[in-house]
């Protein structure tokens, strides 16, 4: 299991930097200085390797994001921490990685599932802040749904096309937008 985990780590780094679509299995083995049979420790085919690696990337990213949120005790700051942590986790991913995600439906589905989970999490954090009285009293379901639409547009590339922002930068802008609209004015 340790060898498999090490391979997944190396594949995550490689995929984030260079994508995955252009690599034949033999090319992946060469880049990782291993045999194709060693790569099969991850999954039984290249397509399944890609899905397993993408799923591991998003699972690990979600764990790190949630750890940052858990370390923040202030309910009014947890939403910003969450969105900023998502941005930080997406930062290492290259445009090639995102293009490859979009072009390979099983991997795109993993990203879509992750985005849907993140949208629900945003809604939960809005409710938490409103209930604690530190965010303006708003319709959390609406804010969550609106944030989810923006997150889906980030995921689909629409935001990038319209603004030139990569996914990580778009999540930072979403954090700014949501937090400025929910934070009561000082005074």
C-alpha cells in the first residue's frame, strides 16, 4: 500500500503540472521510473488510474481544506477560510490539467461531484455564520445556490473564459464577493 500511495502522490504532482491526456501508460511509467505493471498497483487501466488519481487529489484537498476550517473558531471567518483554502488547493493545477479534466468525462465527473459538495459546504457555513449573528441575516439557501452557480461556472470554464481568471483566482474572487456581501458594515 505504501508503494501505491507513493505512486499516487507522484501522479498527482505530474498530472497537476502537465495534465494526463497526452501521456500513454508507458510514458507515465517512464516519467515515474517504474514499470507499467507497477502503475497497475494504482488501478487496472490508464483510464482508471486517471480517475483514481483525480479522486485522490480532490479527496486530499478536501481534507486539507476542512482541517483549515476546523482550525478557525470564528464562525464569521470560516466561510472565507473555506473558499480561500479551496483556492489554495486549486492553485497548483495547470491549465492543461483543467483542460484534460474537461475532456475526460469520468474525471470531469469527479470534479463536478467535488464542486457540488463544496457548494453545499458554502451553504452550511453561511447558515453557521448567520445563526451565530456574525454574518448578515440572509437567505442561506439563496446564497448557497448563487455560490453554487458561480462554482459550477468556475468548474465549467465559463468564469475563466469571461474573466481570464484561473479556477484558484476565481475562488478567491468568489470569497471576496460573498464575504463583502455577508459581513455587516463596521460602525
